[in-house]
C-alpha cells in the first residue's frame, strides 16, 4: 500500500510542479518536444493519471482483500478516467474566449446624458455606457449643452474625452 500512496503523492507533486513551472519542461529541450505536452500527454493529465492510479490502488488494497494485481487494475482504470476528465477540462478551458476589450472608438454613435454643462469653449462631463458599465467622460461640443440633455458621441478625442452633439428630436 505504501507504493500506491507514494504514487498518489507523486502525482499531486507533479501536478503542483506543472502548475508552478508551466511550459518550463518544453523550454528545457529547446523545442524538440514541440507540442508533445499540449494535449493528451500534458503534465496535468499525466499527474491526474498517476495520482488516481496510486490513490485508487491504495483504496482497493486497504479496503478489500484483493491483491496487488486487482488494485493495480482498478488504479489504472481510475487513472484513465481522471486523465480523460483532466484532458477534457483543459480543452474546455483553452477554448474559452472572452469578448473583446471595449475601446474609446466603440463610443462613437452612442448616446448618453450631460452631467456637467458643456460650454461652447471648454469641457463638461457626460455619462456614457461602455461595455455595459456607466462611465463619465470629459466632453466637448461645438454648441453649449445644458445639464441633463441627451447627447450623441461624434468622436473619441482621447481615452478620457469625447466630442458630442445634442440629440435633436
């Protein structure tokens, strides 16, 4: 049983090392193993297999009267299941894509409201929605715009300021 527990612990240590030193093994061999550790033979998959082989074998050996051969067979089966689940989970995580980061140019054409009145020669403040979140921007307009007026963004002047015009209804 000590051998099986040692395998289980070694698998956990291998998993921790693969999380800490991600990609180092591939870099050590200078690209000779290009892509070998990316899929089914990735270090987390191997660590999952070794851990479940060890812990599964130890459980069978400790709770039943079965011998080492049966414990090894059950451990291998448990290890294969754990390896397959780890591989599928890592594939799903690698496929996960996020939306693009909102940019100031995404504001052009959006509407908002004036928070601080905009003089003809200077800046005021407007409240706009960027990525679904309310954001306050410095705003410039060709004509004076009163507080509370609905506006359209004509141009993103910088990351914190926009050119606007009042909405005509």
